[in-house]
């Protein structure tokens, strides 16, 4: 007798099952829609902007291979995005291996748009250099868009295909008249044979809860790309407000360094430029310049991708910089025989550099591509920089001397700062003493603790009285802290307010920084809503950005946003954080008060009607009037609103300019209570932009700050 055996099944502890039928296979781009975070990181505004970057990167790949000199981006009023280039156009025609559902050869255009890891960037002859190594870019955009249209101008014809949520809604076909625009010809160039690719997509609201493009993010990408690809023209057309931005830089990375240094006094007039092409096709471009600041700004790129975590190219650059400057300092007797060599840290003070490499087979760490892993690039960059920098120093002795003196001064300051840190660290180890003005919390788990840095003793007193003593610590600061953008490390470590902050954090600073010793999971800045408060907040952010950057990188720094207004009508109280919220709250309070009056009048009228057979019409009318008066009195009184002249009431409005104007209970309700407060997390989404703003606002170059103020005067909230 045969016994039929069922496939083995495994029961889990919750009574469910797990067998072969539970294994799912997601076809096509369905995996992208099911798990978008695997491909674009998040579905918030950062992930949304990742879509347009992926499409732009495809066009930039054409530019890096010398087959495209213009890229245009349009943002429509309905938030559709169009990206167009005048490159070769995506190939069309039957693909040799891919088949459609009917078993027929799939068109190459459809392959690129609907299949992950499809493209001409995996060792074929399509691209010598490419940033889109993983080949998921444009197909992921297609999957996460509610609709996409692609038009390809190639071989004198126009090909097009449409898609909805990654699925083709038409076959690849030719059309006689394009629906989408190609980029205009660069003004001073001769028109060439018409070719290129135009992609328009609509982000899917089912995937993205908020669809609102930040033109500043896109323009930053375009500007950065124009610097890295000299001769490439990029334009953003923002149809929402009619703005148009054009980017074109003949100087390439030299122009980039000049742009980064525009807020500083430079030690030598022209950036030092390095360019070398190696036999294996690797292209090295470096521009560097020293200025009078104490901060380092070094940006690294591989195939136009911003490698924010550095990698082999950064290692090679620093090795060559240290070796070459030390060699020159010895040769010119600026370093004596008994003096120790300058270190890489000594070379960084006041250094601005852009390192760009173009590599045929880049090895990035992960899909985010934040670090370059090609080991051979370190030696190539070191060779190129060593030769070019050595020649420059030999040929320009005055500039060379200023650079070496800058490094020597950094060495002396580093030694003084090290001694100050050692004293500071020794004191902490001998007897750990928190600042006396710090009101610490009792919770010992750092992840549950919050440190509120507040402005002045008045606000500090209210905050200490209103806080949750178990999880919330308060550190009041006295006045404005030192501007660390203009101060050396030794002077910074001598500042009492900064010392209090370092001790409160518990992480140490510089070589001793250890985020594992952080005492508070969140740091929240609480400053007044006036000009002085904004200045103090900027000084604190400068300190955190320059010396506690990991706190920002891990998303541990927040700005507390106390309300600007308190509105009261009767017993109803509202808080408003902006003028728009204030106006909305006024309408809501008046509407609520009117509803209460109407309800009470109706109730009084109903009661009078019920008593109609017991009272005369005059008595009923008098009773209704008395009830109406009582209703008005119940809703408002003279202390909690004013007469609007129309029989209604206006809310009483209080404007708060300082945290000290709130009592402890109000501060808890609006700013400290995790259930009701409003916080804004500080991120480093755009590190370069943050760096530039800090330079312009806090640096030594006054002219650049004046220009920034004039350019942004219309956005100022003047406290007058």
C-alpha cells in the first residue's frame, strides 16, 4: 500500500506555517515597489529627490564619455519632472537575449526602462566611464512613478514608449513629432545632428507621501556637476515660478575651489591644478588652495559621484600632500634638522581641495557609493599630486613659504591644543565633574536622555522648573559662545562655555572624541525667536558642525521650536508657531466661540418654548436675552478677548520673543513635552551647502557676508 507524503511543513511558535508555497517571487519591478527603501533609501523627500538624481546621472554618463554637452531639467507646476540631454540616445531595436511575455525579442529601450541591472555600463563598449555602476537607476525611477514617458532621438528618428508604475502601456514606436523638448543648442556652438534622450516622470503618490521638489537641492547637484565636467552646460527650468538657472564652468575643478574659497582671504592667488591621464584610462583632476581660515574643506568625487566618506583617492592625496610639503620645508630650511615632520593634520588647516577621478571600473562600497575602494587609485593620485605640487612649490617660492608657514602655525597650535586637551582630560579622569550650572537628569541610559542647551539663566530657570527630571537635562549658556570658525583649537578649549558643553556631552573632542561615551541621545538647542537667538543658534551649530560632526551625522541634534504666539478666547487657548498659524488659530477660535454661543442660544430658546404655556411672549423674550447674555459671558470675558465691533470677540494675543517670558508650565506644554512639542532635526543632506553657509556667515571675509545678506534680505524675519 502506497503512502502519500505531503511536503514537510514547519509550524512556528505562533501557530502559523512556513513551507515551499510561502516563498514569493516578485516579477519585474514589483520588488522595487514592495521595498523602495532598498533602492532609494527612503520614501521621504530625500528619496523623492533621489529619483531625479538617477535620471540626471544617466545623462551625465553620456557627458563623461564626450557624447553630450547639454542637460536640461524641467520641474512642472504639477511636479512632473523632465530630464533631457543631447547625447547619443538610448539604443533601440531587438535585444539579443531578453524576451517579452509573448516570447518575442524585447526592445532595448524597454529593457533599459523595465529591467534592473540593465545598461551599457558593465564592461561593454557603451561607456568608457560611468557613475551609474549598479544599473538600477532609471528602471527604479520608472517603477516608482505613476507614469513615465521616454522619447529617444536617434538615427534621424524619434522613438517613444509610455509606462505606468513600471509597466509598459505601449510598444516602442516611432513618432513624427516629439511631445517632449530636447535641450536647446549651447549658445556659442554650432548645431549638431539631433540626438538625445528625454524622460518625463510623475512620482507615484502611493509611494511618496509628500511630493514637493526643492529646487535648491537640484541646482546644487547641477552646479556641482558643471564644476566636475568643464564644458558641460546644465540648466534648471522651474515652471512653478518661472525661474531658470544655468551652470557652465570652463575652469572645472579650479572654478569649484574658487567658489568654495570666495568667502576667505587666499594665501596664493590661483589654485594649484593637477591633471593626469594614466594608461589604464584613469583621469585624475585635483585643485587645491590654502586660505586664512582654520577649517579644512576637501571634497572627493569618483565618476561625478560625491564620495563623502573618501576612499583611495583621498588617501593618495593626503599621502602626497604630507610628503611633498615636508620635503620642500626640509629643502628650503623652513624645517630644521631636529624638528619633527609635519603631520597630515598640520596640512589640513585652511586647505580647500577638490579631488575628482574618472575610473573605468570603480569599486564603490554599497549602493550609496560613498567611498571609493579601488586600491590602485591611491598610488595614481599620489604620483600625480606629488609631481605637480612639487613643481609648483619650486617655481613659486613666496607662495610656497606662505603655505609652509601656515602648516607650521597649525603644528604649533595643535601642540598647544593637545596640551590643553591633556589637562582637560586629566581633570575629567581624576574626578569627573559636570558643570555646576548643568541640571542633570536621573536616567542612566543615554538613549533615553535629552540635553537642552538654552539661552541665558532666565530661560534656564523656566526650563529647569518645567522639565521631566528623569530624562531631561538643562544646560543654560551665558551669552554668545566663541565663534569657532575664527578661533584656533587652543583658544576654543579655553572658553568656559565650550568647556561646559564638552564636559556635558562626555565624548571628548578632537583626537579624544568617542561617541560611545555620549551622555545624551538627543541634543536640543533652545534659543529665543529674535535676532540674538538666531545668532546664538548659528554659533552653536558652527561648533557642533566643526567639532562634533558625528552627532549631526547620526541625527542626534535638534532645534527646539517654541511657539511665537499664545492666543486665548475665553477658556480656549491655542499656540502658534508662525504668522500663518496665528491667523488660522484666530479664525478657529472665533468659529468655536460662535458655535458655543449659537448652541447656548438654541438651548435657551428651546427652554423658553417649552415654558411657553406658562409665560407671556415678553417673558419668553426676556428669558432668551438673559440666556444669550449668559452664553456670551461663558465664552468670553474682558480679560480673555476684546470686542470686534461686530457682536463677536477677538482673541487675546501674546507674542513671545524670549523663552524666559514663559513660565515652567507653558514651557513644558509647548517645548519640552515630547507629546506636544515641535522639533526640527539637523541633517547633513547637503554638507557642501552647509559648509558654505557657515563660511559666509561666520568666516573672516566681510564682503561675501554682505552679498549673502543682500541676496537673502527678502527672507529675513526682522525683530522690529
